[in-house]
C-alpha cells in the first residue's frame, strides 16, 4: 500500500446539523487506483461524507486534499471539475430524457457551452455532437451492448439495473480520478447486483488509475471488490483495514449487531 | 429511437418507403388543418362553431386510432424543413383567404404573437423549469417601450422591436437576483409580485398615460407604413393587418428556429438538467445560476419583441392589457400545448385566442373555462396536448450503423 500515491486525503472531517454530529473527526486516505469500501449501520454518516466531499454540504470542520488540491471550500461544480464524480443512493436520473442526454450531462466539463457555438455554428456543433455521441456509446458498450443500441430511448423505460449502469456511465464519461458509488445495489436483486459488480470490475480493468469509494450493505459485494474497508458508526471511523480484518473486528460486530 | 438506423430503411406496405409515406400523411394533415382553420374562421353562428369543435375532437380521435399521428410526428422529425414550410404556407393561405377581413387577420396575428411570447415562456418554463407568472408584464415592457420610442424618437420601427426585446430582458435582470435566491414555487411568487408592481407602476405613472394608457405609432419598413390598407383600382383589397400578420409570422419563424436550436444543443441539455434535478446537475459541474440567468433573459427578450409589435398593431395600449390574468393565460398556453414543445403553442394559442371570439357566450367565462381546461389537461394528459419528444440534436441524423 505504501508504494501507491495518495489521491484523496481527509483530515478531521466534521459535519454538524444543529446539535447532531453526523460526521465526527473523520480521517481517511484513498490511494490512486484503490477500491475502498465504506461500511456502517444506517445513519452512520456514509452518505453525509459523500455529500460533504462533493460540496453539497459544507465542511463544519476539517479539510480534504484531492490530488494536491485543497477541495475543502469547493462547491459541487468545482469538486466535479477537480475530478470527483458520484452516483446517488436514490438514483437521480433525468427519467424523461434519453439515455444519451443523461450520460452527456455528466460530460459537462468537456461540452462547449458557448452561445455562438451552440446556436449559430451548427456545422461545427454537428461534428462535436457526433464525437460525444461516439464517446458515450463506446462507454455504454462496456456495460451492455444492448443498451448501446437504445441511445435515444427515455431512461424511465429501463429497469433498475440498466439505470444504475447509465448512472455510472454518467459519472465515468468525464474520466474522473475518483468515483463515489452510493449504494449501487439499492433496489436490485442479488443477481442484478452481481452483474453490476462485474461491470464495475471491468471498468476498473480498463482504467486502473481510477479510485473508487463504494458504500454498500451487501457484504458479499464488499468482499469481492474492495481492497480496503472503513467502517463508520455515529459519524466516527471505528475501524479500517482489509475486508477480513474489518468483519472480524469486535467493535464492528458490536456496531452492527449490538452485542459483544 | 427516432434516429435508429434500422427503422428508416424498413420498406412499408404499398411499396413506398415508410418515410415518404409519413411525409405524405404529414402534408395531408397540414392541408386538412389549413382547410379546417379557414372553415372555422368563416363560421358565424355559434351552432356551426359548436359543430366544428365536435368535428375536430372526433377527427382527432379517429386519426389517433388510425395511427396517423405517428406518421405526422415522423414527418416532422424526418422531413422537418418541408413540414415547417408547409406550416408557414398554411398560415399564409389562411391569411390570404381573409385578406379583406380586418378582424380575422388581427385575430390570427394575435395568435402568432402569443406564440412568439409563448416561445419565450417555453425556454423559461418548459426547458429551465422557471415558472414566470409575469409574462404579460414583460409583454407590457416591450409594448410601452415601442409606444414611447415611436412617439419621441425617430428610430426605425424595426429597431424599436429589438429595443422592446432588450428593455424587457433588462427589466427581467431586476428579477434575476431574487429568482435565483428563491427556489421552485418561491421563485414563481417573486414573478407574481413583479406582475402586480408593474401594473401599479403603469397605473400611477402619468407620463405613461396612467390607467388610460397610450396611443401607439405605426410600424413601418423603409418608409412603408403598416397602418394603411392596400387598394387596387380593380377593387382588390388587402387589409393593413395583413402586413402585421406577415411581420409577426416572420418574427415567429426566426424565434421558432432559435428556440429549436436552443433545445437541440448543449444549452438545451443543460437547461433540462437544471429543471429535472438541480442538485445532481450541480454535481456534474453545471452552473445553475448561469443557465437560469441566460434562459430567463432570453425568454423575456422574445416576450418583449412580441409586446413591441403587439402595441404597434393594436395602436393603443393600457395597463389593463398586461394584467396578472393575461400572464396566467400565457402560462396556460404553455401548459395546454405541452411543456417544451413549440408546436404545442400553435394549438394552444389558437384555442385560447380564437375560441372566446368565436363563442361569444363563453367570453364572460373564459378564465373559468381555461382554468378548468388546464386542470383537466394536467389530470389526464399531464404532458399537454402535444407532448415534447426526445431531443433530436441534428434533424435527420442517423448515426453510423
């Protein structure tokens, strides 16, 4: 682990909502190319951590360094531009828009948003569009070639597994350095979850530099894909290590089961 | 879906490629609508009007059963230029038929200007999700700008139209800050406040004529006045409203193309993303404030231009023309037609403007009627009469198979 370069380094990250301390002095390092699992009972602050990191909530205290850049005070936009992309627990897709549209929303930092370009230089726009279309389709193909034939279908028409795939494509299209997956298996069957994890592993093979933090309750998923896990309870990190270390840790068992 | 390479090459029954058949159905539909419009506008007594309304409903249901709409939709997406041309020709034919009839021409031109204003609201409301309940006020800003400038300056009227749009956009800028700070319905309340402020401002402002309003000068192009009818020696007569109608149509066509281009670009994509989920959009780097400011301003610009020409055409404007109720009418046009679909505006503006004129008995109850119509539409057809389709960035583009 020591020969890898640290990509994200969080120090004393704290988030308070009134009297409630949702995240309490969290220290966490993620290396380039690592898959880190984030575990913890409901309400332990996992999603809050993602929201603080991506600029949806402010830091109450502490700081985060990402790839040499201090992102503590970054708004959501700036965090995205720095190279962190995420998915949401309650899959937030634009259901009435096409698959292509949903993915291209994620490519915002590379879209030319100039007024003149978009409204008056339609020839150049058509070439630009074609390039982005190819990019998006190639990415979708990694997940499912059937999906790649439906680029102009509304996302609302797809089953949950495909929506999750599309959501991950939306996060990956901008080639982020860190991907945050918030419970990608929520609302899916065991079999579907398994397929999605295959997809995630194949993405990782394609882009070995990409680091991933994944929140998941499905322990088999964690065992299979993570190199490193951290466990939160009441906003505090109670344990960190390999999956094996973590599941056998007595504190973790207590947090989950409430017994010694 | 529409651009999938498989479908376009499917040969259809009758030997013709399906795409050509769709074009045929589309053109036939355009011709039928034109014919119907002429018949409807000719109708004098309320019984005929009632019959024609029933006919329209029955014809729509039958056409839907036969799957004609699928073809028409396809004609519009695959042969867009031809269909747009057909629609323009249709309006000109109808106007030509009624060339002597001041009142009907005024009504059609009003429909066109409502559509133009509706395009502005489509950008704000349909794409961005910003509910603007002061549409009529921005119409008013354009109208008063044109009245004042025609009276006190010698700026060419065509530039005055532009000035009307710019003034309206500028007035909108006053609202941008509060609109950006408030979210959702609260932003709508800000615009209601503006509508009421604007009307009170006009009523107490003596320079602008107070409650009595102002008379407006005429439109003119290169010294050719618009307020005189054309009469030929052989008795051929063209009402002066015909000129206003053509100019409204020209402005509408330009604004329509512009709105379509907004939708079919990364700008439209960004606006949709802002409307559907601001938080997710922010996490993907969208500058929410930028898009809201841009869309709001662009929308008000179009509404202002419509107002400026409307004032010249009416020749007289008063605060009562730009009340909160009129703003609601504008919003209901967008809702009825189908949020984000410019073609829906054509149907909805025609209903909203022409129906009360034709059915005098509902004149009194028109607000009640439109309100119930909007409620019914939202209940049973929430995407409007002509729902918006998937974004089709490059019309006719099929991608590489």
